[in-house]
């Protein structure tokens, strides 16, 4: 008995030990599987894998071009759970490439063959696959705003702001790659370095800054003032110094913006190299053809302004500059002529003032006369209007009274006709009622006559009616009848007293 219990207990303990070790081994294996195989890639991160076993990649290659080679794998894994054994793979987590708005990304390939002599750009971009023919260097294609899972060992990302051309501007394109252009051309042809002839319209452009450069160039109207120390001075035909203040409005010809930028430069360069020198030169040329006294009158000022604009417009247009307007604000003659001008000006002003006063008196008299005529005309018009209004009112009142009388007459006629119709209706109704009542009574009399004739005489008929009304059987068989009650008063026995 004791031996049997001992064996039973020993077998039960062995089973428990086996189950315990099985669970422990399974838990250890599961823990090893989770820690050794599973890896969690957080949001906006990527997983870069390095294979520890396999065939060797090409010498000098940074990344493996296929999965059978050991080393850094070109393909990366996005966010989420992935199962790769740490005994076979080296696992690294890097941030994903995020290009924000108003940015672009330039890729620099770090694997592949070196560039040939004279070349600047690497082979075209294909992020999905790495090729043996890929070359190292700057890739022409750029990354626009968004998120990209790019292997940091394969590509280096450099971020740049986008190229923007505001309204009222054009974008001057400068090519940084290609052959050097020769000759006297300011603009580069296709495939050459330098400034292109075509331009960019206002907008946002994703352009690789290592390949091209876009420079916003203002083509709106500019203003150059010749005031103060910038005032233009020249000698008149009779050797008097004349000073002139003016304003010139100009702009760059849109179709020749690239040429202007290449030949002259910025807007400040245009003003200093074209507008100011040309304006001073042409003012001196035109001004030297007139006497100093001719600048006193307004005719000479207008004449010089027209000629000045024509010459400046013609010569500036040859350089791609369009003249919008030229305004001569003031012409200052020499002091000697100024005193004479002032004296003559006062005499002229006094004479003009007297003439104006005379004209004003004449004008006031004419105005007063005209006002009087207007008042008389208004009075006549008002009188005519009043007469017409009174006549119209009288005619209107008469028309209204006549219409009202005609209306009342028509109503009276309608009432008379209505009364006549009602009278005929009442008479017809009375006659109909009288005939109906007469026929009714005659029918009743005829029925009575026929009923009496059926009894033979009126006496028999009266007797029948009397008996029918009194109903003798009910009178003497009913104690509640009026005759029975009357007989009870005289002591006649009733059914209740036993009399039958």
C-alpha cells in the first residue's frame, strides 16, 4: 500500500516538473523571439538594415545593390512592426526625410561610380531601385514638400528654400551646368552656362540651386527724380546757366529682361548707367539750342519736354528700357534774368488782374440780367402751369360728377328692374300657393264625399266616426278611462271590488 502511494506521488511530481520546464522553455523561446526578431519603428522613422551574412558587395560600394549581398541594404522599412533577427541583421532607426512647405530637397548620391571628367550631375534619380550604373554626386531632380523614406547611407539630403518670383517681376534663369559659351553674346544657348533668354513668370518654382538659379527682376514702373543736388544744369545758346528739375518714369522691357540684366545689371545700375547719364546729356544738347529768355514762357518748357522725352525714349529703347513719361517740373533761369522776369511778371500780373476785374464786372452784369430773365420766365411758366392745373381740376371735377350721376342712374335703373322682378315673383308665388291650397282642399272634400257616399248617408258616416273616436269597448273595460272615472264618482262598482 505504501509503495503504491509512493509511486503515484513520484509520477505526479515528474509530470508537474515536465510541464513547468515546458512552459519555461516556451516562454523563453517566445521572449527570445520577441526580443531577437521583432522591432517597432515609430512614426516618421525608418528602419535601415545591415545584413551580417551573405556575398560581398562590389568593392568601394557603400550599400548593397541586392538582398543577397551583405552590408547596408538599399531598401528601408517604414514605420510599424517588422520581424528581423538581430543575429542576422543589424537594425538601425533613422528619421524619415520630411520636406516642409516652401522648401525643396537636393539629393547627393553617396554610392555608385565616380563622375566622369567635366560632368557635374549624377545619373537620373530612381528612389525605388539602386543600379550598378548609378554615379555619385548631385542629382538634378529635387524633392518637393512631403515625406520620403530615403536611406541616409545612399543619399544625403540638403534642404533649400523654393525660388519665388513675385508679381510685377520676371525670373532671370542662370544655368550653372553645361559648356562655357564663347563670343560676344550676352545670353547663353541651350546646353551652355550663363543667363538664358527666356524668363519665368510670377510663381513658385522647385529648381535645383546647384543646377539653376532664378533671380527675381523688377519690371514695374520706376521713377527717377532730378531734384536738389541731382537737378540738371546746362548752358543756354547765349551762355546762361539754366537749371532744370524733372521726373522720369521708366521700366524694363519684359521681352528683353534677360538681356538687360546681362548687359547692364540691377535697377540701380540701369539708373546710374542709362537714365541719369542719358537724361543729362540730352538736356544739355536740347537746352543749348535755345536762348535763355525763351525759357521764360511756357512754350519753350513744353517744347524741351517733348524733345527730351523723344530722344530719351529712342536711345533708352535701344538698351531695353522703356520710357513711360517725362515731366519737367521747374526751369530756373539765372539771377539776372530772374529779376527781369519778376519785374515783368508783376506788371503782367497787375495787367491781368485789372483785365480780370473788368471781365468780372461784365460777367456779374450779364449774370444779373440773366437771372432776371430766368425769374420772369419762371413766373410765366408758373402762371401757365397754374392755369392748366385749374382747368384740369375743373374738367376733372365735372367728369367725376358726371360719372357719379351716371353711376347713380344706372344703380336706380337696376333697382327698378330688380323691384319689378321681385313683384312678379311674389305674385307668381301667391298664385301658386293659392292654387295649391285650393287643390288640396278640393281633394280633401272629394275624399270626404266619397267616404260619406260609401256609408250611404251622412248620418251613418257621423255615427261611424263617433264610435271610432269613443271606442265603447275600451271605455267599459278600462278603469282608467275618463267615463269610468266619471261613473266611479256615482258609486258604480269597479273590477277591483269583484264586479264583472
